[in-house]
C-alpha cells in the first residue's frame, strides 16, 4: 500500500516561560492508504500534537508533513485550507453546535464548502442513514445520548468525502457498550467507504478492537510501531508492556503471584502462547515426556487479528532435573517462558 500520510523527522517545540518544551521529537511515520492506524500513549506523550500536525493546525518546528501529494509544510494557508477539507475530524467532546439540529450540524461543512441545497440535503440524509440516526435529523444535540452525539460527529466528519479521518480520543467520554458501537461504526467507515483512519487514544482496548497497526508514543517519540498482533505479543519497551498488561490480563500480578505461590508449591512457569494449532497439546506432550506433572493455575488465550495470543502459568511438579529438561525442550521448540519468582514481580 502507498502512504497517504508521511511524517519525516517531524519535531514540534513550544517556548514557555520555563524554557523550550518538545511535544513531538524527530518522528518518522507513514500512514498507509486504507488502514486504521492507532496512536497510543499516556497523557503528555505528544499524541494530540501529532494530530494537529497532520491536519496542519500546527506547523512543525522541523521536518515535513505530506498528505497525499501535498507537502503541508510548504503550502500557503489558502491551499492548506483546501487540503484540510479532505481530512475529517472526530473529537472527544463531540464539538456539535447546540443551536443547530442534527441535520444542521452535518450540513454545516457542506454549506461552508458551497454545496447547493438539493445535494446538501441528499448527502445529509445519506450520512445520517449510514450512522443510524436518520430519524433524529430534526433533533437537537441536547436531546441525544453521548453515543448518538458521536455518531453525528462521525457523519459531519464524513460530509465532505474526506480521504483521511482523524479521531482524537473519540471514545474517551463514552461508556464501554457505547464505545464498542462507535468503534464498530468506524470500522464500517474504513471497510465500506475505504477511508483511512488515525485513532488517537490512551486506551489499549480501543487499539485492540479497531486498529491494523499501532504506534506507541512516549515523551514525544514513537517508541514502537508495528502490527497490533506483533506489538501485543512481544512488547519491546516497558511503556508498551504496561499498556498491553491493561488489556490481556494473562500474566499474574505480584499480589496474584504471591497467592499462587502459597497455594502451589511446585515451580511456577509462565509460557507465552504461540499462534499454532494444538499449542496446549504440544506443551502437555513435552511435560509428559519428561515425567513432569503440570497444572494451569493462571492465564488466558484470546484472539487478536484472527490469531491466538496470551500466556499460561503452569505449576510444574517433579524432580528438578526433570523440570529443567522439560523447560529446555520448550526452548528447543522455540517456546518462550519465564519462571515466576515472587521477587521478580515485586
């Protein structure tokens, strides 16, 4: 796939009374045409600044930003405004006009773009039907639930037929059930309309649900970038590992490990699940061949991007040499494991 968005060595700095603050630091990033890219990081990581650089609401201190064939950093403001019409925005707090009806909110960017009334009305009706709110066309925002407001925001963002959609913490103000509905709608936007989406969030579960790839930001830098499966299954930095732990819950916490240790005197070993058929059967055969008794005492296996992911914690019981032999056999099979000790997790 070709890159729709390309950031090259992009840095954004702000001058403050206390000195210079670097919000985005030498970022290189491609957003491929037709993908959903998730950008995640803790508060202050630089995520929202990155969005503002992509839609040219901010100019970088250094580096270049391309959207399509346009280098935004080299365009005059008049031309930037034209490019910005091809970029839809969805906001955390919806940003709807309370004085306008649902239809009026969706029609507003079309009116600014000079679209005539007949075409405007047809497009608004089509978009409201797409997001499931056609019957609310004449309602006002204060008559809607949070999820309905965000659906209006999505319809409005789609009004000018953008090629790129930016969702900045679009589900942070919603409850879990409503969040799932909104994410399902965004997936429809991507799959059925072919619109590239960049999702900015601090919630790893959002990334797990919707994204094809994920970029993890920390202190203004992208510290990890890859497919959601690769990043979840093998986080390479402590920041990413903390995010993944909030979603998978497949490894025992220090407190849980202490309880497991009190209840299970054998050796506790956490095995990383491989995405292959019959994986748990393979483990059972290895343990049996080495005459090691085994019991799963913690963990879980789930599916991510149609592949298995997770970890299982076993209590292994038998002579030390037998257990060591079984673990060596796991290593020979390319299976990662970690022997759990209370002090390792403290």
